[in-house]
C-alpha cells in the first residue's frame, strides 16, 4: 500500500493542519486539492506545492486516480461528497460534524457500506497522546473497573476570531466541541444508553449555547459527566486541554491541567507528564490537536493497508453523532433521552 494517492476537498481553516499532517505520513501523499474558493485553493496549493487544483469535486474524481479522499468541508456538503466518493469506489475521510442530520449520516454510512469502501470520520480528539495515555491505564487494569468519569473542557479562549461562523449558528458548543468530548467519554467508558443535558449562553454576542453539562449512563454501568464551556475565565487558560477524572474499583486516574497524569491504583501512586510532542510545524497551544491529526491520519493509512475498520469509522461515529442529537433534544425537553431509538 506504499504511495497511496489522496486528494483534499476543502482548503479552509482546519484543512491546513490536515495538509501538514499528510506531510508526516509515510506511504501516502496528497496529489490534488479542491475548493470552490479560488484564493483558498491558491494559498494551500502554493504552500504545499500541489499543482493539481480543482474547483469542482466531480471533475477531480473524473480526472484523478485516487486511493482516498480527505473531505474537510463544512457539514452541509458532506453527504454529497461522501456519496460521490462511494460511487467512485474511493475510500473517504470525512470531517466532523459528520452531517447536518443523523439521517444524512446514516445514508452516508450505508452508501459506503454498499460500495464496500472504508469511511472514517476525522474525530481526532481521542487520538491526542494524553487521552491515549488514559486509555492505556484503563486497559492495564490498574484501577480496576471504572464506575465514574468526568471529561471536562472549560475555557474562555476566543475561538470566534479564527472561525467567525461559530458565533452565528443556533447550535454551537455541543455540535462543535462537545462532539469531541462526548466521543472521548465513549472511548474511555463505552457506549451510552441515556443522556441528560443542560445548556446556557453566557456570551450575549453569539447565537448558540456556549456552556453544556451532560450526564451519561454507560452500558457498562459507569456514569459520567461531560462538561464544556467557552465562558469560563481561569487564572491560567487551559485551552485546548481536556481534563479527565476516572474512578475505578481499585483506584483513580486524574489528567490535570498541564498534562499531569496521576494514577492511584493497585501499584500505588504514579505521577507522570503526558505532554503531546511539539511537531516541527505545530504551535502552542494547538499542538495537542495538531499532533492528533497526524495520529488519526496514520491510523487511516494503516487501516487501508491491513483492511481493518478504523476506530472512528462512519458506523462508529453514528453513536457519537446520536449523542449530539440526543443532547440537544434533552436540553430542549429537560428530560433524559434514550439512545436506542435514535440509532435504529
């Protein structure tokens, strides 16, 4: 599988990180790019030395021989692009949010399954090395069986200056950030049966919610709290760190600000630093997210090589996407929402 030929569709804000990531991956490269905006296409093409540039995805598929496509556009365009890739038998990575609706997401998964082509959602947060370190402790059995977790992302960082559209949507923090934190909850404690949600808006200049608190019942029997905020001013800004607490039958895990991991378990207490590496092209404080981009893209290439289903496959991500939909429904009704009905 050496020398996989990929194309990037969408040359916006986050796509630059993906292009940088592809430079790090052995055995795969981006050979063509596509964007309707000529200036963005020029900037990314010039920056990364990509000569083959398209303003129309159908033309790109018609003219290129591709082993995969990396779709980094906004959610409303995802279904058409994923279905186009499936029709061409081209494996696809799709940016999150996966789709505007759960029905669209299910249709995309079905299209790729029917075409027998892999589909992965670029759900990169779980691939951050600190999150992977927490998962490794759980897998070791050091703290026994988990019964409680808290996954927390609280900040006052100005995300709107780089992505001004985030201030205009009726949905904000759950759809844009909470989807990642909910996925981490699933990754660490397993699938969710019920979610209860409360939201509020602290910043009067935005349209959507910027604070969300979610209580989840996991099928494993564990309970978790997922809390997200862009209205929390702290002495030391933690953005973009995710802080984690997990209690188990034989001990605890604490991932604290500054990437300090404290594990108290069967072998006593061990404190370690699990800071993500600062890649040559990365910049603080984004480096943990930038590192995770490389990790998930390498995972994709490895899965294509081995025929293994990606950890964040389209089918798997339906369960995270359903949590987002259930969270909004529960915030509106102020009632617990069961996931089974949404996933049928």
